[in-house]
C-alpha cells in the first residue's frame, strides 16, 4: 500500500477552488517534485498532505502505518521565522516534540537524535549560535535537521532553496538527495526549478487548476509540460 494516496482531491480556500481532481500515490522511496505556476495550489496541497488543511472534496489516505506526526516538514520561511531568537540546538531539538507525548522533557535518545541530525547537516559547530544570526543556507540546514528529528519516513519540503544563492542551492539539493538515496527517506518537494526537479526526482506532479501530469520524470520530460512551467516562471520574473 502507498504511504499516501490522493483520490479525486480538490483544494481551495476562501471559497475559491485552486486545483481539482488530483489522483496520485506516494510510495516508499519516491522522490516526488510538485511543480506548477504560482497560485496553482502547490503549498495548499502540502498542507493537505500534513492534515493541516482539509480537501474541499476527495480523499487523502495514509498507509504503511504512516501518521501525519511522522512526516518531517520544512515550510517556506517567513521574515518572522528568519528572525527567531532561539539557539540552533533548541530549534533542532524541538523537532522531537511529537515523540514526547505528555512528557515535559526530552530524553537521552531524543537529544542523541538531535545531535546526530545536526552532524548529518554539518551544523554541529553552530549549536550554541542564535538562529537569526545565521546565513540563509545555514538556517535551512537547521530546519532540515529539525524536520529529520520528526521522521525516518517522509520529508515534505516547500521550496527549500527559495532565496538561496546558486552555490548554497546546489549544496541543499545534494543534501536532500543524499537523505533520499542513503537514508531511504521518501521526499516530497515543491519546486519552481524544473531542471533540478528532473535531475533529482523519481516522479513529477504538475499541478494547475486541473492536474497536467503525474508519473515518472522520464515521461514528464517527453510530455513537454516542464517547458510550460519554465516559460510561465520566466514571464512572471520579467513583469
């Protein structure tokens, strides 16, 4: 059974439909990139997969024992989040909150997990630094380490390289790919970067008001839909 199955899902907000008739599966070991023009409902879909927003219609079914609390989430960063006055250690460790249940403290295993994920992200030396003093790339590594503390199964990433310079962008993509390839984590990533999506993903979901494509990346390249998104982004940037 798939980790997540969407059956004829429609999404919207404020009485307006943004995308309809979504039918797709996310299986263990997949690396799914969700692409589409601005306003197509990509971030709304991520929130629905996290059970933070209910579909207008249709079903989102979890399988393989997956719970919404077992999904690591890296949201789009806001100005307020970037200025958060906490230490790197505190933020990473907070990813273990769902493991605590009613226990008002972190145990030894959770602290060890946080240390391991900081080491995996190459930020152990930043543990005492204030989060808001870090560069954009360092902040994203902190948030990714935090997300890893919540899961060994699935990561949902909403435009994880937005605002990063080209060198740091490549480093972040390679980190995510390593988590997928070596740690076996299923990855679902919203992206505007068609080239990176095709390079790293196993599957592509192209959303619009109606879904334009879902399937393996090789078939997506042949479909020509990626060119449409790239042109749409280019037009938006030139406005």
